[in-house]
C-alpha cells in the first residue's frame, strides 16, 4: 500500500552531556550503532504502524550493510527492490545531549546512486502512496514523482535535509512535510518569506496548490490544504531522545493516508507516534507499534477539542 523511496544508513549514536560547538571536542558517555537513514526510518515507522510498506533503497558492499537492514528485516518491511551497489553504505554520526536534542552528520554513500529506474511501473502500480525524502539524488525524486502521479499515486515529500525545491518537483507533489527550518528553506527560492511561519506556510501551500504539513515539536503540527488550516497539539511524553521523531511522523502520516484516513485523523496519529518515539534512544528501535499508538491515541483524543480552525 505504501512505497518509500529513500536512504538507508547505519547510525553511530553518541550520548553526551552537551553537544559540541564550533571547534569543540566533547567526550561521549557511550556509543551505540543502530539502523537509520530517513527512507529506512520512515518505512520502518509505517510498517510498525501496521500498513504493508515497501522500501526501495540502496546499501553498499561493506560490513555496514546488514546492520543497517536489521530492523527493517525484523519488522517485515518489503525489501524485494533493495539495491546492493558498489561503494559504501550510508553512515550517520548522531550526537544526543542530556535534554534529548540531537546533532547529525551524514555521509550518504550509495544512497546517492539510487535511481528512479530502480522502481518499476509494475511496483508503483501496486501502491496507493509514494513517500520520498532528500537524502538521495533530488533529480530522482522529480522523475519518480512524475511517474507516480501519472499512475494515480498520492505523492509525499519530506524536504529533509532541506534543499531548494524546483517548482517542477513541487508541481508533482500532493503533500510536503517540513519543520520550521525546512519550511523557510523550501519557500525562500520561490521568493516567499521571510516572515511569520504561518504566513510562509499559507503562501507556499496556496501558491503551489499542495498540502503543507509543518511539524513544530512540542507545539504539535499544522497543516494547510485547499485554503484551510488544521492544527493538532503534541502528545506529551518525557523526552529521552528526539532522533527520528520527524521520520516517525512522516512515516505514520503516509501510512495512515495509505489506509484511507482523512487528513486530520492522519495528523493526530502521526503526532502521537512521533511523541512516543522520543521516549527511548535510537531512530528505528524507538518507533512505536500500532497497539502503542492506538492506546495512547484514545487519551490524546479525549483531551482535544476540534482540530480545525486557526493555527496560531
């Protein structure tokens, strides 16, 4: 039902009292290796949510490939179109401080060699929703989004890490998912902003005629679609590590849409899942299963009024 096109990395996670500043060396309290990569994280979150998910990604010919695939295999993410390419598997260095904030460096490796041709039309036709990110070659996202649109798929892009998006790509999208920094970087090349985040959100969504989702951490999320705003508050949890929370949001939102849920319903489920992913270390290992999301969702919904209306 959900097809994810994107990166696969192995994350080297360092826990420290504070994140390093420019030119500073910080001694970490420990290090752990865990599967990561935005494509893999989002596919894993969607599969954990309970929607059958296929990932088209690439790993290299090295010792990091199998550890990077461990959680994907365990959760049942479809890897039939996995590419094994000459070169290095993507690696990320993730620093996490005592407050759960993170700082990340990524070496993409063979993720940049992933091509839209690795997704056949037959594979596209088996799915309702396509989800992409920006840790692969942007030109491949454009080509794949255009093909998916012709076949009637709902197309979603998480502009992370943020890059300038050509209007040709925006024209092929149904949904753009960004945080506050990514929103500014997405809108600026179009001459939108700077200014209040909601003004930028409105201008970008209305001009490009797409749905824009803005994630705001502890302030929840806002959506702009067809000239209307929706907002949902964050689900309150004790944050241990926020790594992968945005990927969890994107993966669960896409999965909820793939199973036919309306925008607000999908937003609420994604917000709850993203919060639950902050309770323990790591990107994929911390992502909640559907039962956990459903259990937390009941109390979350009981605390809400209407999600529609001004998003200030």
